C-alpha cells in the first residue's frame, strides 16, 4: 500500500498557532513537520484503540459484513 499525499487546510485560533510557532523556534522544526508528527501520533493511537476494541469484541473488520451489497 502506498501512502498517497493530500493537502489539508484549516483555520485555528492564533493563540494555538503561536504555541506551535514557539515550539518550532525552540526545536528548529517547521510547522509541517510538527503537524505531521501530531497527526501521525494521534492516528496511530486511534488505530491501536480501534484494533483492541475489535479484538476484545471478537470482530474482524477485514471480513465483509453479511448481506452487504457492493
């Protein structure tokens, strides 16, 4: 599976972005790297949680649902 890239644009409060910019100055990272890091960590955590829920519930999300029409 290849990871395709897509552009994301959004607005946020200036005060929140000021914190990101301060972090960037302190670490030498750029905004894109910081947002990718945050989104990547968040995505991995949510996938992990969903996987555990499926395992405990005895659900295999790879199997097609019965009666499902394509």
